[in-house]
C-alpha cells in the first residue's frame, strides 16, 4: 500500500517498474521450493498482482486476464513454473547442485534429454501421494519434460530464456482468480498433457 501512497504516477511504465523492482522479487524468492498447488493459495498470491495492475491507468475496464495480455506479463503462477523449468535445466547443465532425486536420461536421440521423476512407493497413503505430487522433484521434472526439444536442448542460459519465453508466449495464461471462472487448470503440467495447442502469436 505504501508504494501507491508515495508514487502518484499510474502510467504503465512507472507502475510496472515499481512492481517488478519492489514487489515481485519478494513474491518469488526461492519460489521453486515453496510454489503452492492449492487453488486458494495460488489465488491469494495472484491477487497481489491483480490488485496492482488494476491501478494502471491504461488498464481501466479490463479484467485481470485481459490486463496480463495487454501488459505482456505472465501470471505469477506461470512465472513460478518458468523458474522450475530453468532450475531443472541448470541442474542438467551442472550450473546448479543435483540436490534432489531428479536424474536425466535420453529415451531417443531425437527426443533430447528428459528428467526422471523421483521413485515412489505406490502403496503409500493418499496424503503421502498428494505431498509427493506437489513436491519440487515431481512437478519440476514434469514441467521440464513437457517443454519442446528446442527448449530442453539449449546450450546456454541466455538461449534457454529466449526459447522458453517464446514458447510460453504461445500458451494461454488464465490463472485462478477469485470471481473468475477459468476454462481449465492453468498449470503447464495440465495444459500440455491435455494436448492444448499453442496459440499463434499475433
């Protein structure tokens, strides 16, 4: 609240600079480790960006999903998944420690490298299975494997960010928000496993 009280300018450039420099870093610190799966928690986090973007003069009359597209920014949910994908790539490139049960393999040369999900005792209780499905090791491996080969096969972090950004720009981004009826689960794991076709860039 103090940001909006101190800075009176509500232009797109000013507001996005303030949000990206003063607010968003606090919401994303170490996010691959704690990124929530529960809808209520995702909505609460998304509500912060929703509140802030609603104050931008150019976005008057737009709903949150329309503001994301107009401002050319990702939802916080999509950004957290992006960070997971980048971190798994760094693990494979030995730019980050292999401190999880994720490992890498090549099914076929033409399909490129993929990450293996952690092993699991399927006789475990449902609550344990739920925790496992929400863990970094499981979700990050699933996200990485759903990326096209051109993303997974990048050789530098710079090229990875470019290829990943271009690919994510083709995927609809409708995060769960209170009062909105989302057409589907917005997670990349769900969207890409459903066979959702990337939209054509305009």
